[in-house]
């Protein structure tokens, strides 16, 4: 289905981390290019951010090294060579099913290798940073596609076309995961053909049936909406004209999703935004203690709230995942401070509570899907309450307006005043809970107050304007460079930290 009129596909900067990695590997594995040549060609690309290319050059070498190790490990067995054909497992139906479909095609995205005699196939699943955990359904599906798929080429809008080459189905299949960022590698499955089919029937088939069913019956708005042609006519997410307070730009670009964390990161440094929020690149450096502490406190509170326990009576934890013994003390003191302001304390049984529910809205001017993840939503006497909880080492600067310090609150005001949550706006409120080691504070904002809404618009527009207009994501080096997860690949940032 195509959107009408067609929407812009323009990408001023490549936003898919693995795109340059895949093309360089294609050049090496299918085009016969030498590694040095392929890397030289990679660095000459104009569609990618320079730091993205620096990362991709490392990633290509990491994948090749992982591949070489894997091949050496499995010697003297049959070697598998790169294959350009896509394996397609297709099911043709004699009559259209309830959804009107007559053909289903299943493919698995990754790099493909096959032994010369066709008996062994391997599919490599690439992830951006480290090897990531995959579900049994994902692994079984990749294996099943590799073991039953017919070598084909893309039909570009048409069904895949079989190439006719090497059509013999294999006897053995391996699914291998590789992390492009660190070169980590894990064999997820090493099965004979019968086992692959068994695993598919057991794990993947039910999952696929659920996916088809879900799409037919309900919506699940989120970042996937950026790729959906049906968005303008869909019931979700709700359309809020000028939500971000920025007029349609002169040069329209491909739809994007955006959160307040994205906007804040962009305001700090556009390159950091692109590398960490869009491309999701992560260096192997450990995260700061403050970030880990905040996450541990959030996780503990969410767990309590999910089972509707008021935190007042809860036993304080003496261990928290991800924290050392010394770090646990301050985090536990923050949790203790929360008990006094826990919103579930005394909340009547019939009120609704939602922990970290995703809320989305669509800004048609910027063609942007706006995503918010409140810490907690709950109803209170006919209105909704949006609660944000922040842990902090010190009090925020008194002179700075609350919504400027915490722009999540400004977006909450705009979404609630536009009725995204429902309920009576005059009975609704936004709460900011600040937790310190030695105290807490709770601030309130009213989304029905015109002055508050106006200030919220100003705060969000000031962040969204530069984000919407930015086509280059140029680094703005400064004190934020120290501890930046993308510093390793950032020329200007490395120059700055070396000089200071
Ligand atoms: Zn609580």
C-alpha cells in the first residue's frame, strides 16, 4: 500500500547503522574487493555521517575477524562461502485467506553462506553493538528460512524470483549471531534439517500466527509507525497539529520518531544525538554511576507499582542489580525517600495504574511520531495523573523554570491538554517527584492552565526547531564530550578532549 499523496523518502543522513557495513561486506564477499579497497570506498560515502563511517570501518573488520575465527574453529568441516542469493520460504494459497492474501514470503535478514556442495547453510545475524539475545522463535525462524528457503533475487515490489542456482536444500544449518561493535560471536543453532523444521513448528510458527493476527485486529503505536503507509488513516497515534510547535520545513524529509530524550540530546550535541539515539552506537565503556543508579531505582519502583504495592510498607533492598555495595546505599536511601510520596499509597482500588505505558502522538507538519514513556500514569477522581520520578545528586537550580529543566513535563502538558490521555483535563495533573539521598520534593503542573500550556509550547518548540531543521548533525564539542558514548568515533570530540 502506498500513501497518497506519496510521502517523502528523503534522508539527509543515513539513519540505518548497518547500511554502510552491509555494503562494504557486499563489496568484499560478493564483489571480490580487497578489504583495504572496500574500506577506502566506505570512507568516501557522502550519505553517512563521518563518525558513522569511522564506526562502520571498525565494524566491517570486526565482522570479518569473527568470520575468520568461526571458519578456523569449524575446520576441517565443509567451508561455507558467501552467497548473494536471498533464501525465500514461500507459501502459496489456492484461495485468498481471510486477509485476502494468496502468498506469504518469509526471509531472514543477515549475511548468508553456503558450502559448495549445498549441504551446509549458515545465516549470520548482525547486531549493532554486542551479540544480542534472540528469542527461541527468532532463532528457529532464521534456521527454518535457511533450511527451506529457495535461493532467489528481490523482485522490487513483485514476489521474489528463484535463481534456479544451488536449489538443493541443505542437510545442516547454523544460525550465528555477531556483534558489529565488538566482534562478539555466538552460534545460536547448529541443527540438521529435521531439527530446524521441528524447532520452527514448536517456536516460530505460533509466533508468526500471532503477528498476523495482531496486525489484523489491533494497533500498537510506537516507533514502527515511521515505516507505516497506513498512518494517516489509522486510529493511532492521534494527530495533533503543530504538536512540536514547528512549521512544515521547506525541504520535507522521511518520517521520523522523536522523544524528549532525543530532543535534549540533540540540543547537547547533534552528532551525539545521531550516533547514540538514531544509530544506537555504544562504546564498550561502562555507564556512569548516576545513570546506573537512576535505572536501578526506577526498576525497583516500577516492580512495586506493577503489582500495585504502595512503597510505604515495602522492605528496602540491600542489593540492586547493576550496582556495587557502595552504590546501593545511596540508591536505597532514595527509594526510602520515595515511600513518603508514593502515589499508590492510599489510592482507591478502583483507580487505574499503568507503569511506564507508552504514549504516542503524530505531528503532521514535521511528519514525526512523538513518543513519550511516562514513569507512571494513574487515575484520580475522574482525571489522569502523569508522574515523572527523577533521582538527582543535588537540587535543581531554583532560578530555572521547571519545564526547561525537565522538558518531559512540557511534552506531558501538551499531550494531556490535547486530550491524548482522555479524562477531564481540569481534574488532571502532572507530577514531578525528585528523589535525593536526604529528601524528596513533589512539584505539580496543571495541563488545563493556559499559561502553563503556553510555556510548554515555548520549551518544546525551542528544542524541536533546531532538531527539525538539522540536516548534517554536526558535532558541537564541549564539556559533554567527556563520557560521551560516541566519543571514540567523533573527530571533533577527540580533538576537543585531547586539547583540554
Ligand atoms: Zn511507590
